[in-house]
């Protein structure tokens, strides 16, 4: 086969550059492939949603924070569980107290925004914000979370 004048043939350096770029982009390409597969098959992407635990000093504080989380559309649902006995080490002393526990269902992509919000309004010096990724669940419930909490 004859090359046309002015046409370029990729050399080993160009092929190496393409290989390096593909490796660097692999995590992003993998995520795109997983999302496309999920969209086509309707399957759930593990880790797309999170359950978050936040303790509060009392029910009143928990309800105010929960309502604001909902108004900001940072979660689909917040449960405020009353009277949770907590024992923990604070300032090198074992402390016992009664608190409330908030259980929040949201998109994992909202975790940074949710954590920053909690840190800005919570009365504790270091508020508990613990997130667990959802591996599986009721597909209809998980879809409801997606519809309720905008991706933005």
C-alpha cells in the first residue's frame, strides 16, 4: 500500500501516548461504562446511595436539622430516632449521654455537601457524620431516592 504525500503514520511515541492517556482515563471510562450499562439494563449501581448517621443532643435539634436537610434537598428521607444511649471517649474521659440519632437516605454524590452543611449548623464541636454505601436494596425505593434528591 502506498502512502499519500503529507499523510502521517503514528510512531511508537504516539502509540505510547494513547496508551498512557487510556490508562489515566480508565476510572472515568469505567464509571461511564457502568452508568451506561445501568441505564440500558435498569440495574443498580452499587454505592450510588448512602445511609448516613448523625447524632444530635436532643430531638428538637435533630428535627430542625432534619427539616433543613429536606428543604435543601440533600436527602430523600431523615429518620430521627429518640433516646439513643451513647457512651464515648471525649477529652480523655468516658462520657455517657442520651442523644437522638438521625438516619439519612441520600445520593452518595451529596455526601460532601451534606457533611459541610452539618458542620455549619450542628452544636457539637465535632459532629458525627458517618456514611455507609448502599450495596443493594429495593429498586423502587432506590429509584425514589434518585427522583427525590437532584443530582445537580
